[in-house]
C-alpha cells in the first residue's frame, strides 16, 4: 500500500510522527513528503488545497514568525497566501495525508484514518 498514500510530514512534529505511527499500525507505509526539506511549488500547493477542499488560510500556521513578518491575515488574497506558503513552508500545517484526489489535514493525527478503507 505504499504508493497510494503521501504523508506531508515533519519528523520534528509530534502530530506528524503520530499520524505516521497510526498509518503503520494499519499496514500503510506512505511515501513521505517533507515540505521543509523540499519546498512545494505554488502549483503543487494549489493542487493540495483542491484535494483538501480548503482555502490556504485553513492550512496556514498563523503563529509562525514568517506569518507575522509577512503581515499575512484573513484578508490576504488566496493566490498571495499560496505563494507565501510555497516560499515559507514552515507556515504550512502538517501532517497532511494525500490519497489520490483526496486529502485530509490530520489535526488531530487520527484524521488520517478517514482516508483509509475499513480495517
């Protein structure tokens, strides 16, 4: 089941580690996408947001320094926020599990189970 799932993951993030553990407990070995090491393009983020069915502000970590420094807010235009997230991936919420055309923001980590079939 490895190629079917991609987990946007940060090994320093306890929620990311928990999500990975939950998947592995169910026999799923996802491909790991590390946005901090390999930043996504704006196009890749736009596709991710479509799969999530969420606007960029729903996956932006407002408490990150970059968010404050860049003076981003709920009034920031969507395209501008997507570009900012691509340029500063620390602002992107994680973990996120992608399964084909669907995705889920795994906050809490147990939400990854929503994309798995029945046990």
